[in-house]
């Protein structure tokens, strides 16, 4: 009896801990609301207040900023928009070396001086460091720890979640989804990061573009599969069936997390989208189809085949075209809105 009661209580405790963790995630960011990324690498961008007003006019109350721009933060905060604030890669060396006190000073002067803590939901520490900025890799987790310690000292340790946005190439294997595994070369950084985000209730953040998967491998990736097309040939993976690449990517990540013993860590898609020009498949029609599907899934809290009933928080990329982005032509054409505030294609967020 005693053993059984003890076991029961352990279950209750584990269950309560799981509930608390789930509650913590919901407090950090509401997965039922779509977010939009606002990059500002462009020469013709509207002022921050106009960008913030445009989001509000469209019923969007959540945005990802790639850096704590002192002109953008107050405008978005004043409009009541909840923020994921990027901590630039260039700042990681300092934040790792400076300890919690240095991180606190940086956080206060770079972020909290410009936006009240109430509006800050996430710090995305570094962007795609493990993909193309290996120089910063050793500084990433120490910087995350220091920023978290700084937040704890402000009483914000549970409210502002600290994570890091990864390119989907963080997976060395993603097909079939159940074979998902992290790139072995990144495990030295990823394992302590996973421990940290699991302990603090933060999500694993990933940027994923089925469009780019299609462009890079049109022979094996069908356009319909990338686009959530009805009737795209499905991929069977054991008992699970995948009808689109978005689900398959999220679940490959879920499998990789499982493999490392962190199967309960939530996944947030911190960038996804579809461009309107610069490639034959980059059309306003395709962009409308892809993004409308993402919006609809987020609104109904859709899970994935491997994690049914677990909503995925998503930030669409991008609010406007960014004509200063380097790389392939399509990189400059992800904007959902034009600079004059009109829609680049028909899409609704309500
Ligand atoms: C780091 O962050 C601050 C505030 O955003 C900025 O002024 C500074 O120049 C950044 N870069 C480096 C290399 O420290």
C-alpha cells in the first residue's frame, strides 16, 4: 500500500511538474497566435511605428526582431506586440565572457531600456550559429546561461525564455522523420543547450523553409509536398503518414530531441515562409497557399503526426521584402506586405 501510494504521489509530482512546464511555455508565448518576423535589412522599409501598426491592423500581436534595435523596440512595445528579441551573434563573445553581471548590464541597456519586460517573451540568443557562424559556437551556451541568470536576478527567469534559433541543417538526418538526428559535429554545443532549455522550460527554436528544400532538391522534394498541397504523395514512416514537409521537418527534430533524451522539449518554428519572386516556384499564389496553411494550422493549434495535440508556435518570415539581403534573388522577396502596407497577396490572419 505504502509503496503504491508513494508511486502514485510520484506520478502526481511528475504530472504536476509536466503541467507546470507546459504552463511556463504557454506563459512565454501563446502558440495559438501567429507571429511575424520583422527583418530590417532593407533600404525602403517603413518606420517602426508603421510596421507595428500594420501588424495590429492585421490582428497580429507577436513579432520576432532579429536585433534589439533601439528604434524598433519602443514602437513595437507601445503597440502592445509581444516580442521575441534576437541577441545578435556579434554580442555572444561578450555575453559569454561577461558573466551574469555583464549580461545583466547588456540586457538592461540593449533591451529593457527600450521595451518593458512585460512585452519581451523570448530572447533568441544567436541566429543559426551552428550553421554558418561556428566562430561563435563556444560562446553560445555560456551566453544563454548568463542571460538567464540576469533574468532570474530581475525576477524574470520564468517569464522571458532564453533559447537559440537554429537552421534546419542542425539535423544531419531527417528522412524518414523518425530517423531524425542532430549533426554529430554540433552535439558538444547542443547537449548542454538542450539540458539548459529543458531545465528552464524554453523551446527548441528552428528556422525551416520547405521552399528552400524544394529549390535545392526538386527531384526528391515535390512542390506539392513542400506547399501543403492536397494530393501530394504522402511519406509513410512506420505507423505515421506525412503529407507535407513542414510536419516532416518538425517531427524529424522531435525524433532528434527524443534520441538525446529531451523528447518533452517543445519546438518553436522561428522562421518559415515562402517568397513571391526570384524563382519559378516563388509566386504570390504559392506564397499565399503556404502561409495561409501555416496560419490556419497555428489558429487551430495543430500538432504533428509524432506529437499530436502539441501545438507548434510559428513565426512567419517576413513582414516586408528586404532588398539588402545577400544571396539568391528570392531571399529579397519574402515580404507578406508591401512597404505601403498593402498585402503582397491575399492572406488573412484573423
Ligand atoms: C553588442 O550589443 C550592443 C547593444 O546592442 C552594441 O552597441 C554593440 O556594438 C554590440 N556589438 C559588440 C561587438 O559588442
